[in-house]
């Protein structure tokens, strides 16, 4: 059979969906030697050029949403039997092929204030219809699966769960573009309201005001929607010397920062999975994260979980991990154990067997 995979989430500066798409696709191509895979995209990139079926994107505005609604028409005559739609972008018309639709979270529904109105508009119009029309749904956590069942009443047997496989193929870096000769607390993620970076900064300020720690806070990630409030808060709290924003970083730089941080803090309000938490424990970095959505499922016993709205609790957890090496060491070892559980690729085998009958 011929399988089409959407790759428009994989770009030079990919975020969570792009990382997930690359890691799951790599396992699909490794496991399945019976079927043929092609990449569906409107841009040729170094990643997709060898298997690309290019489908033009004629839209000047809302390029992603409109292209994904255009795609079912353009793929109708293609020699493709299945479409693995990793984009999570809803569409009104169904594919003529069997669509495996990947869903990472429903934060647009649960936390609409954390998304632009255009996104809410498209998802309200087309999301439920896409869930009903597709052949199979894949989520990145049990939490995301439960959300679809509870909120949208999707039959449980229509949904599979695949955790993002983690593979450490990144070389260690000794010479990086920034100079770090001080202890630090780390955050990596898109700069947007849902990541709750403001609470992290306020908790950090408490510790600095009380002269409890000598650390700096390093923030890395792409500027997303409504990012300005983060930088305004840093100035308001007079933290310009203690909070460093490094922007979007390479995989090598990311690995370096995880391995040398005293702790990684990820106080997100809602996550379908939380890839940065998975990365942190794989690289031996102790984690503080939220006790909501999928994050307790991802971290297990390998980190400290707190109410993301509780600034005092967040500050207390940060104090523990920046001052107690014994606790850091314990969480580091638990993290390695948890990382192995999450990297089990049997979920992908099960999906391939169920959908494409590769066994």
C-alpha cells in the first residue's frame, strides 16, 4: 500500500508537533518495509525532498488551515491509500483515502483564552467533523484520549495512543554560541500564555528577593502568540540581569542546557504530552512541572509536580532542587527509569498492525 504523511509541521524551527511527527515517522519507516511512504507538503525541505509529493498552497492568508481544507481535494487522484495527518489541523471535507488523524491536545477548547480567535474559529467549525470522518485517531497521551472521549464522545476503540519516541542522536556540544559560567534554572518551550511562564518568573523573583539562590533563569523557545507579556514582566520585576532569553536554540544547544541545568521548570497550564519534560528526563535534568493534564502521566515519579497557579509552591520546589543535590540525584535516576517507559515503541507496532496489517 501507499501511505501519505503530512510534513508541514516539520520546518527549520519546529516545535512540539514537528518533533513528534519526525520521531513517530522515523519509527514508522524503520518498522514497516511492506508499504511505501510518501510525504505530502507544499514546500520542499531537506527533510521531505526524497519522498515528496508536492501539493501547491495557493492561499495568502490562513495558509495552514486553508491548505489542509484544500488537501482532501488534491489528494483524491493520488496513488495513496492512507493519509497519516500529523498536522492536527481540522478540515470540513473528508479524505477519499483512510485518514489517521493525530490529535495532541484540545487546549483550544479547554483554554480558549490562550489561543488566537482565528484558531478557535476553525477548530469550532471543523474539529468534531474531522474526528467523525477520519478512519482512526491517534493521541500523544492517555490524558488527550480521555479528553476526546469525555468532551467529544468519540468511541474509545477509535483512538490509539502513541507516546513520542525519544532517540538521542544529538552530539555533545562543547563550544556553544552563549557563555554560561553560572548555575541556572531552565525553561524551554514556545513563549505563549498557555506555558504559564509568568508564574515561573514570579516564583523566581521570590527566590531572588529573599537571596535564597544565586541562579539565573534561562528561557529558550520560539516567540508564539501574545509573547510580549513575558518580557514586560521581566522588566517590571527588574530581572533583566537574572533572566536570559536565548530564543530558538538548536538540538545540540538544547542538550547542553538540559545536561548542565540544576533543574528544568515547566509550569504549563495544559499539555497533550509535554515533549520538553520527556527531553529533560532523558538528559538527566531534574524536573518541576504542573500537576494538571498529561504532565503527571509523563513525569511519573521522576519530578516534583505543583499547582501551576500556586507561586509559593513553585518557588518552594525550585528552592529544593537548587539547594539539595541529594534530591536532584534521586530524581535524575527516577527520570532515566521513566524515560525508558515512555520510549516503548510497541504502541506504534500496534497501530501499524491494526491499520496497515504489517505483521
